[in-house]
C-alpha cells in the first residue's frame, strides 16, 4: 500500500538506494520543496521516500477537484494510487474464442 504524506521538513526518510533522506537532503535534492507544497510517496510505515512531487501538479494530472483542501486532496491521491488496476478489456482473440465456444455449445 502506498502512503502519501505532505512534506513538512520534520521527518527523515530513506531513499530506495538506502541513503538517508533528511529534510536537508530532500531540500538539496528538490529545492522547490521550500517554495511549493510537495508530497512524499512512501510505504505503509512512512519510512522509504519513493517520490517527491509537487502537490498542484499531481492534482492536475489526476483530476483532483481544486476545491478540496490540501489534506482532502492528499487523501484522494492516496485513495487513487491504491485503487486496484482495472481489468483489461478482452483481446480480439479472446472475443473470437468466446464466440466460437458459444457457437459450439449452441450447436450441440
């Protein structure tokens, strides 16, 4: 499960490569966090920093209602990121196979 947290500069994470991601390190690696609101994509325990993203950009990309507060938007982003992937549409071959199978059953 993916957890989304607002970056507030008061927590230490670990990057996927094992390096520590202190607030100072994140500010050095992503200087825009000091000017714009950013979110951290992390694990359930909130320890590993998988991504640092601009909240406004993610809201736009995911079609999050701009009327929502920051906390509500972050909650909605987390909900959407954890939603199961939709079942893929059947391929043309699968549809043909199903039609032939049905045709064989009807003609028995």
